[in-house]
C-alpha cells in the first residue's frame, strides 16, 4: 500500500474532500518517488534505506491536500511536475 495512505489516512480515503488520490497528485508522487527512492537506495547491497524514506515522507503532512486548498488549481502534467518539485524540496530538507 502507498506510504501516503498511512501518513495521512483521512486525506487518502476521502476523495471528495481531499485531492490526494486524484491523478495529478498520484503522478506527482510517482515523479517525486523516482527521485527520492534512488537517492536512498544502496545499489551495492541492493537495499532501500526504508527508515530514511519513511522519515523524509513525514514532510508530506505539511501540504494542504483539501479540495479547496492552495493546490486545487493544479492540472495536467505541468501541475504534476510543479507539485513533484515541491514534494522533493520538502522531503530533502
């Protein structure tokens, strides 16, 4: 199951009140994950540093995922890319 479901379960479960499961947002998480996972992966031992990934993913709680929040106007691939950049920036702090 996606990590987001455990970090912010209400937002993940309520499609009408929150936008977390909308395609633009899921695409943004895929883009961000494509950057975050390799930077926390040990290719020599072939293992993901899951503790570090979990610690960093806690930062996604800072976003307002509500349908009426600041992210409600994100649309399409460009919106996904912008959100992915914000997610990556928050995770890398």
